[in-house]
C-alpha cells in the first residue's frame, strides 16, 4: 500500500532507505543537517563536520556518505518534526553515542564562531528529545569549547 502511494506521488520506493541500520543513519544525519541549517546558512565547515561524523560513526565510503546526506536532506525537508528521528536514535544509540551526537551538534553550532538564538533553542530541544539532561548538554558544550577555543 505504501509503495503504491509513493508511486502515485512520484517517489521511487527503491531509493528509500531500508529499515534498521539505514534508518538510524538517516535519523542521525537529519538531526545534524537540521542544526547546520538552523542559522539559515549551510557552510562548508558544517558540511565537512556532518560528513566526517557519518563516515566515522557508520564506516561509510565517500559515495555512501553523499547518498545518505542526500536522502536525509530530502527527509528533513519533508518532515514536520524531529521527534521521529530522535526516537530512532533513542531506540538504537547508547547514552555515550547520543553524547557523541551532542558533541557534533555543538561543533556545528560553533563552526561559524557564533551561537545564535535559533541554534540555542534547537540544541536544547534536541537534548530533550534525545533524553539528555541539561547538565549533559552543557558538559558537551564545554568539552567542545575547550577543544576549539582553549584560550577562552
């Protein structure tokens, strides 16, 4: 039934990611891309951070990473909220893995050197959706800032 609906809407179900491992990769990528786009600009440094995390975390080739980012961009644009993606991560990632995602979110935020109000709102929302405490979110922020700005 779902495949027929997709066909009617012009989407090819063979290009949709499979369940399981692919879904968690897409979910992770969607959250990272959402943060990267929050300030209205998707900078090269942000794209590099997202690609590097995906390649390292999921052991992907450059081509597979590019395909994943393309699929995630489409899903990000078509989705109404981030809850479905955060749920996938909560079901499949350990607390440590979710903290790794939070670290990358902070790196994306500070790629341009500025934390704007939209990024601040989204990182707090994502921390809550990922079932991370405020303290864990702030500790991730401090870790990232200590690494990228040790003289602050």
